[in-house]
C-alpha cells in the first residue's frame, strides 16, 4: 500500500482542462479507468489521480474495486468498492493510500453537454446526488454519498462500459449513443440514491424535493412553514439544512427564481412590468421593482431596454 501522503502546494494544484480529455469539444463526455496496485500507476494520459488538481469540468466517480483515501479541499475521506460520488468543477482533490484501487471516471461538462436538466431535476435523487451532495460532502463527512451493493454496482459498471465503448469505438451515431448511455446511468444512480437509508442522504432528498417544488411553481405564495412541512423538518432545522445546501435562505432562493424568470419575460415579451410581477409571484409591482433593482442594479424597464431581443 502507498502510505505516503503527497505534499500539498498552492491552493488548487494543477488545473485539468477538458481540452486534454474530450476528443470532441461539441460532445464533452469521456470515460477513463484508473487501476492502481500497491503504488500509483499512470493508467491514461493526463492521469492526475495522486496529484492535487481541480478541473474545468465535472467527474462522476465509480469505485469498482479496492480502496483509497480521498483528499478533497482540506478534508479527507476513505473511499471503497461501491462508492459513487460527483466532483464538481473547481473542487481541488486527489487520492492517496491506494489499495488495489480500480475506478471508472466519467468526465463531462454539464454546461456544454446539453443534458435534459429540466427533466432530470424533477428526480429528487438527481438533484440530491449531482447538485447537493457535493456541497454537503465535507459537512457530512462523506456519509451522504451513494454506496452500491454488488448487484447495483455491477449494473452501473455495465452501463459505464457500454458508454466507454461508444466513446472509444466512435461508430456511426456514437454521439447520440454515448449521450443516451450517460443519461441512462445518471437516471439509474439518481433513482438508487432515493432508496438510500442514510440519514444525511434523506435530508438532502427532502431539500431536493422542496427545491423541485419551488422550480415547478415559484409563483405560488409559499411560506417557510410550507417548505418545512414538505421536508418533514422543524422550521429551524429546515432553514439550516437548506441554507447549507444552497448557500441562501429559502425565501432568497425563491426570490432569485422569480427575478430570474422575470428577466426572461422582460427580454422576450412585451408584457407590462405589472403583469410580469404578478406572473412570477409578486402581489405588488412596486415591491417587485424594488427587489429587481436590488438584485440587478437597475429597474425592470431599464433592464428591458438594455437586454431586449
């Protein structure tokens, strides 16, 4: 076993750029396998497994065999066979104490891949596993991650292997095929996350359901008590968990969603400001204008003039 922990220098370490991993920038999706014995071995070009690094893309990691210690932004967690987790871009990390570690790294750029986000976000497990758990990982000490039993891991690996074949063989129509396989894996893992019996995972799922309800009906006259009841939490506990997960209070999150929608309506329609205010959930157009100006630094009318299509 490699027991030496690498020396940490700098804040981010090396920045892994997608251009070095994605064959086609129009389809930023690829698969890399990591295989390390008693000492780290370079298993593919630009392999940074044991080197402190961050990315300008995301990673979906499946630990298929062995174990290691995972250093992530100053925190350290053991990872073992069956662990599945997502690494967001700009998260600095590396692995050490590799014990016959084998893993599948699926690298993707969600900004350019054109995933069906609207549909995926309707799955609470997707929002929890891919968006919230990475934010909660340090606080939860890795206890809210997804861990698969042998059967679920084998099925996940089969999907990942099919994806890998499409990426590498590049037969006619491979772009559509690899996209489909990736979405299949994402949905499969998201559904499994919803079956997790971890207390912390359950908390993330509850918050994910609340966020989904806000996204689906942000114009509704929501109250904190509505959200807390939906999450089956006390008001205080819900406020704490939600703020940790999103970086803002539930009311501010709701306000930002309403303002964001109003920006779209101001740009793409000729509706009066008062109508837009009511459309996105404000009962008072003057209050809407004040909130809009506070967040955007200009009035709705000024925004329309400067951003109209």
